[in-house]
């Protein structure tokens, strides 16, 4: 063995020494004490005499494929008794010369230092595991059984005054040795083992530095901490840090403040080189202002994950120990996901690695060149991923061509959403930006991944940076249950209910606009993971805002928690945080379990409602300012019995029982449960299905399978449900066929009024950008009926492959594939103040006044009417001269009503001062149905005049000036069975032009003045009429209202005059804005180059608009909604002239 080492050393030592000189400078910088500025290695050689094996002891009681040996090794290059005279003639002594610089900046000084007369000895255990193919050795493990001994001489050079061994300084030699042992101990001092996979090393797949896999660790909770009184005085603030073999920290959980029993429910992704180590979970307590203290450590042997069938282990319960004593238990799941690599077959063929959108990105900063600067620079490089700094290199002083050779590795869950920014900054100028390079990872990987990239600053080239990117795919598809497919935790699990958040007020908030002389514009948002699940309106310029706003958020587990973050709204820059607090679902919900010994039923009930003030803390948890007043209440979804538990509940008759087959294959009658586990009665359809349509409120689960667009786009989807802000955002993807395959869920407040929309937006747009590539919109009731149809077919949500729907407002053909599931709430009653019908627009038409009091000497008056809503003047009519019975024409106005429950409308008649009022509570008005009212006047004794008006109420989400414009902003709530069609044909099939006018519309409707005989014809047409506006460019179906919801009212013979005056709220389809022309109540966007694009249409029964039994009812003049919902409105004036 020693003879082999003697010959091999002469070849290996020069290569090893050159490698050390090239790379040691970068690594040793991280371990420099504060008084040293830098250490540069100029000369390094270990000489011609190799290390020597003094003795070998072999153990026999090992596995057949394993050899275990104890080696005593030494390295004594100055011992000459065992070398020949010829070797002595060519002997080269070890020599190390370093340039050590003391101090900082201009006050520092450099000294050359010589290290010589090195010696080393140690007791090493070596274990080799063999295999039956080349290289015949699988694994090599090495570990020092005891601390090795080493010695050296350290001399300053260049001066006689310091030509002595500086180790003679008291305490210095022991300090240096302790530092060496501290560095090597966790690496290979027993019981720690240094492992080398020889098989991978010879095949070229092994990298001792690069990660070979990702370990997903989900930490749920710890039991109550014991035996902590001797370490801390107060309640602990526990958190867990992760490391392998006592090495550097890999990651840590968040801090749980002031608790002995912490609940995290957090997933951390740890990069691992191999599975031969020991994963340590160190439980520590955070002590602000003091050093954190260790409470105990739990260990997990990573080799248990080495087999493919054992790579995932759930429900682990590890003991946390300190000095051998039990402190607590930690509950967690672990899953190891290796880096996918090409497969080499025996015949020499190679199968490419499996593609994956997730993986590990290894980014290496090699060097910079030609950095432009007029002064001396000390450059360093920062790597920023999605706005977060991931790596900062060392500072290279006085160099315009610095060399770094530093790398960092990043776990990427979705490479399509990763944006990289590389900055070169100058430490000599307080971190001044010299230049930067930015790109999306998708674009980087599509080019040469190892190249020089230009550095840009203010549009000018300021140098280049040499970067290399290595993408190592990791298949993480099975993590959907953990991270929710880019969403919140456990999205595939059934919803257990919703939380009703009521945000009342905040006080003493932080003022982040003090510099500009203003105040913060606060709002509250609800975060689940990194998804925003809801937000309040913005209160302008107020540090003590009041909202009194209610938001519903679905929940899936007691382990979930929500962050309630108060933000400051900004128009042009990213919103700033003002502070946050946390709410755990377990605080307001409780799990119940049935009494069966096996297959227990579980359901959830609400704990008492919480109503509290929470102190707001900063994101880094170092500072805090302000308080938030909110309440939270839990409402469970329906839980159906699945075991014999429901046999104790009242059952249905035998005639209503359903036949089933038990596990033994014996037919038996399984009665349907009459009540839910919460004790409420279940509503069934005649075919023994839960009648979801009878439950007006519930949780709608949505699966976005994929989106297809006509041109390659970089985009994402956002989901909205009766809200002005998105409730969920998918990952960003690029292409024409975008397979998102993501899940989310939303709360359906009122199925007959709720609307759900999915917008496809550009991945380059900011949150406040209103531009969208297309959208899909549907009513809540239609979706629930679709779910019922799937249930009747026996298709579960997990098995449903989804339905294709056409996208609207696309610049070319587009479609989206979706599937749904609906979980109704159990015994839930919506407060009238929260109803979607409570907010909207009220259109008022002044028709006439009657029996007014004379104010002039001629016995007449010149009356006009002023309308006020909640004390605010909103409209003043024209003056009608010389009459006590004025009839008004075209006196119509529309007003936004935030809450019709509390709205009060008054009509005041002037020239005869009197007024009357009316409220809109209850059934005073009905959505979309014009209703006439006679408002009595008061104010003058003995006179009882009145004002005749017609009200039309349209429920609608009212957007404020700081709310994002969505497809739900301009669309009215409307009860409509079907407003979006399924698509079965391929996306890019050519559709021949058809004359839809002839197919779908009666010829009698196409003119503006026709006999009223058409009313019967329209009402009798097929109830499933739909219209395509002949848009060959967008290929987007636009639907008018189904005729089955048009009434069959009849009138009298006569002539109708329809005047189309103007339109509003139309969608933009080109950059110049909409240029509509009107024909047969169809609104189109005119285009001189290509075919016109349909914007919307309308259909109505004339006798629903013309009321001959009401004074002034022969004239109709108001805005009407276009269909499909969200297409805008059109102002129509209709006048009726009876025939003789």
C-alpha cells in the first residue's frame, strides 16, 4: 500500500496543490476572524513525500460485501530515515506562503507568512462496501476515532524582527488547533462519517458539493415542552432549525411566540448531497436581544429513505432530547425526492432525464471582466431570485476583473415563475450599483447556460459577468397534498367549513407616508401561505381606519393558520406592510369523533366566536406598532355519516332505502342518513342524491386543468368569486397549451346571485394592471347544477377530467378546462346585510306627480322634483310649467347604493314645498324587475299630493377608485341558468361563417318599427337559443339571455319606436378603444382590417318595459344590460303610440 502511495503521490500531488491554490481563497474567507481583512494563498505544495499508513487492523465480523479497517496514518515530510538517498536528492519540502492582511481599509497592512515543518498523525476507520460491477466499490466511509495530532511552524517573512515562530505567542497555538478541530469535527470525527459514493464518482454523476436531491420536511407541531425552567425564565418562543451531521443550518421554521406547545404546519425543502447522514431537528427558543438557546434535539437517520418504497414517511413522532432527557415530541412528515438524471443502458443508449417544472437550480458566479469605473472599486455580486437575495459573493478589492467561482443552489417549485437578477456592486462606494443582468429562468435555460452576460446600468454596457446555470429536475407531483399545487395546504382534502372574518377597525398604525406629508392608506389582507384569500377596501389617509367589512375564507384542516396583514396601498409601487397578526383555525373550530372502534366518523363544530384586539408585529418580528380589531367565526360544511353511526339517527322508510353491496359481496339495504353528523336534516333529490341546488351557500372547489390560447403567451390565471380582488393565483406558465393542474376553492355566498370568474392575465403585468388576455364567467347556480349532473353520472371530483369552456374577450380563439365540486354549509343563514342583493345600482324614472297644491295666483304651479338618497342630493328634474299634474319624460337617473337595507330615498317637490320618502328594505324592489311606486307627499296640512316613480334594482359589486377592475366589476348579478357553453371541438378548428341573424332572430325583430305581433313569435321560440356574433377573429361565443326566462306578457296592437342612444361599459378589443355600431340590438367593435367583434346583445318582451296602466308608462328610457354578463350596458329609449 505504501509503495503504491509513493508512486501515485508524484502524479496526484501537483494536481491537488494547484486545485487548493485556485479555490482555497474563496472558502477560507468565510472563516476569517474580524481583525483579518483577507488571506491570499500564493504558494502551496505538500512536497514529494506522501502520507504513510503505519498499521492496518481488519474486522472480520462484518457483512459479506463490507470491509472495515482501522488505519494509523501519518504525514511526516521532515522524517528522512525511511527514504532512499536518490529520493533525498529530489526531495521537495512542503511549503505554504500566504499574504495575511490585518486591519480594514487604509489602516490595514499586509504581511507574508510562511508555514513549514508540517506533521500529522491520526487513527482513521475506513469502511468499504463492494459491488459486483465496475468500479467494484460502492461506498467509502472514513472517520477519525480520536482527534488527530498535527504540528507546524508559522513564521512572518521579510523582516528579521519577526523571523520567529509566532506559535510561541501564548494561547495562539491552542486557539488555532481548536479552530481546526471545530471545522473537522462535524465532518469526520466519530461518530460522524465522511462518505464518498465511489460508483457515482467514477460514472461522473457524483458531486461532493452539488445537491443530489430535495428533502421535503413538513413540521406539524410539538407536544408540551418540559424541563425548560433551568434554561429560560419566561414562556419559550420555540422554533426548529435543520442541519445534517452537525453541519451548517439548512433551514428553520417560523417562531411560535409565548407557547409551550407550538403548531407550525410548515413545509421546508432541504437540499441534500446524499442520504448517509443524520438529520437533526434542533428545538431552540428565540430570545430577542439575547442569544437563542437550545432546548433539545431530535434526530432522524436519512438512510431510512434510501429505498424508493421508503422515500416518503408520514406521521413520524420523534423524541426531542437534551442530555438524554425527554423534552417533548415533534410530529412531522418527510419525503425525499432525488434529482432526475439520464438513464444509461447496457447497450450504450441513454434515456434523457424526465422533464419537470420543479427542481434544483445551481447558479455559479465565475468572474467579471471589463468593469467600468473611474475610481478604485471593490466589486461583489448579488444573486436575487424573485426579489429575495439568495447569494452574496466575497468582495474582491482593487480589481476590475474579479474572479469568484462561488455557487448557490435554490429549490425551485415552478421554474416558469422564477425571475433572476444578478447585480454587481461596489463596496468602496457604499454598495453602489455598477451594473445588473436580469432574465427569466425559462429564457436562460433556452440559451447557452454557461456564457458571458452583459451588465447594464442606465442603458449602458458597463462590463460582463460570467455565469453558469445548471438545472437539475426533481419530480414533485406527489407534493400536491402538502403544498396544494401552488396553493395552500391540503387543498385536495374536503373543506371542513369557512371562517367568517369581520374586520372592524385598527388603531395607531405605522405611518409609512410621513415623508410625503400624508398618512398611510390601510387595508387588510388574509394570507394562506403566499396566496391572498381576501382583502378589505382601502381607507384613505387614516391611521385609525374603520372597515366593518366581512370576508369568508374556506378552511380544510385544524392545522391551518391565516396571516392577517395590514397593508399600505400605493398607486405606482408595491404596497407596504404595516404589521400582521395570526389566527389559527384550531382557535375557533373543534373536531368531533364518533364512538366506533374502527372507521370512526369525524366532523367539525364551531368553538365560541372570537372578538379581539391583536397587536401587529413586523414581518421580521423585531418591531411592532398598531392594533387590529377583528372577529372570527367558524361555519362547518355538511358532514355525512359513513359508518353505522347514523343508525342511531332517525332513518327513512324502507321504501326509500338504497341497495348496496358490502365488503363480503352480500347484498344488503343501506338506509340513507336522515340527518347530518351535526344533527341537521339532509335534503335529497328523488334519485337519492343530496340536492346541492337547495343549499344556497357553500364552498366551491375548482380545478384548473389547462388553458389553450391561439398564440404563445406567458400568463397565469386568477380566480374571483363575488369579489373585486383575486382570491387565488396560479403559477405563471409560457406556451399555447398551459397545463396548470391547480386547485383552489371559493365561498359561494348566494348561489342564485353569485358569479365565479377566472381571468387569464399576462405574467408580465403587475397586480394593479387591469389588462387581461381573456376570461371565463359563470353563475354559481349553473356551476352547482353542473356538479349535480356529474354526481348523477357517478363521476367524482378526483376522476373528473374537466369540461372545456370558451374564453371570452380573447384576441383569437381560446378555451379553458375546468372541473368543480360543491360542499354546502350546514345550517347556515346569511345575514340580509351581507346579501349580494344588498349592493348595486338603482335606476329611478320620474313619471309624474298628481294633486299638487297651487302655488301661483293662477291656481297652478311650476313644479320640479329633487331626489335625495341618505340626505345627499342625487337628481333634479326639469320644470313643468303651469300644471298640478305634471308628466315627465326622459327623467331617469342611476345611483350606486352601497346598502339598500339602510338606504332612504326622498322626493321633494318645489314651488310647492313638500316631500315624501321610501325605503328599499325587504321586497320593496326586486332585482331586474321594474316596479312602480306612488310616493305620498307631506309637509302641508290638509294636502295629499303624490309622486309616481319607477324603480329598477340591479345587484352589482361597486368598485372604489383603488380597487382592481375585474370582469365582476361591471357585470350585474343575474339569475341565469346558462351563460357559458361547453366546448367539445378542438381549439383551432376552422368554423365556417354562418348567418346567425337568419337562424336565431325572427325577421320581425330586425327593424326598429314593426307591428307588435312579434311578441308572440319571440316568446314561442326554442328555449335554448344562443347567438354567435360572427367573430371569426376571437371565435368567442357570446350569449344573449335565454328566452325561457322572458315572460309571456301581452299588450295591444300598435307601433313601437325604439331609439338606441348610447352605450357604456363595453370591453376593449383593440388599442384604439371600442368603436361600436348598432344593429338589431347587437353591439360590435368595428374594424376596417378584419371582421367585426361581437360585444354583446339583448332580448326582451316589450310589455315588460311598456306599462300602459301606469301614467307615463308608454315611454321606456333606461340602461339595459348586455349579455353575456359583463359585456356592458346599452341605453335604450322606447315610445309606444297606440293605434286607432
